[in-house]
């Protein structure tokens, strides 16, 4: 049986070997990536005793690989079925401070974001997500720069049912693209008439933060 491969965003690829010095440790890691277990699926981790998590009201954390053409649908489903009616948009540049939006109706937020779907699932300079956090519940859907999902939640049964809907299995030794050398390509190389990262972030700030 052939091992499934993960369909990456058009803006992310593995480098060619000639893009690194032959004695580079990165080159060795690149060669290891050819056998990496970067496939559709998810890892599931119950909340532990980490001091950083002890006061946060979530029960589990998951990381999810899904074929990029299905990413938006999964985000919509997780948002509609696991977030409360009101939530906040979070967004920003990679390696920069996150912007937290005001709490608003999740369906209205998702409807607004639909116009920027291409940018949201392909732009590797952009991180974003949706969050609800009060004293009793933390639910967060976070889209990593490499366009896989990180999820914090409390309803394990509902979460696993959604994973089953998308034919995603729990895989203990699952790996992710950002564990290996990768090349990020500008979204303009692959799509026309898109909104630049900075412009999109400012648009979202004007809409949800200011």
C-alpha cells in the first residue's frame, strides 16, 4: 500500500538539494524528509501538568495535517461546531505580536473572511485563527504559518467526530512540514489579484481591532 502524501499549499515546497551546500547539516535533514511521516492526520495530547497550562480551561490540544484544498472546509466546520456563537479573530505576521480582535458573531467573521480565503490558506507570512476564552472554556483554532492547524478544546467526542468526517486519523508519529527544511514562496507567484500580507493585516485591524 502506498503511503499517502500531504497536499501542501502552493506556496510551500521542499528545497532542491542544489539549493544547499553539500556539507550542510540542512542537506542531511532534507534527505531525511523524503521518508518523513508528513501525511494527513492528527496528533492528540490531553492537557498535562505543564505550569503554563495549569490555569487554562482546555482539556486537550491537537495538531492537524490536512490536504490544503480541504483546509478551509475544516476550519469552517471546527468553527461552526466547536466555538461559541461569539469569538475573536487573531492574526498577525509570523514571529510578530498577535492582534486580538473584539468578540463578534462567528458566522459574520467567517463570512467576512471568505473574501480572503486564498490568502488565509496560502500566505506563509500570515498566522491567524479564532479563539474563545473565558474562565471555564478555552477553544482556539490556530492556522500555523505552514498551514496546518493547532487546536485547543474541551469536547473530545465532537472533535474526533469532525476528524472522522474529514477522514483524518490519529497518528502518534505524525510529522509536520516545519520540522524539516522548506522553501516559502511569495503568494504572488501562484495567484493573481490577491491582497498583500501587510495590507490584509491592516484591513483586519481596521475591521476587528480598532
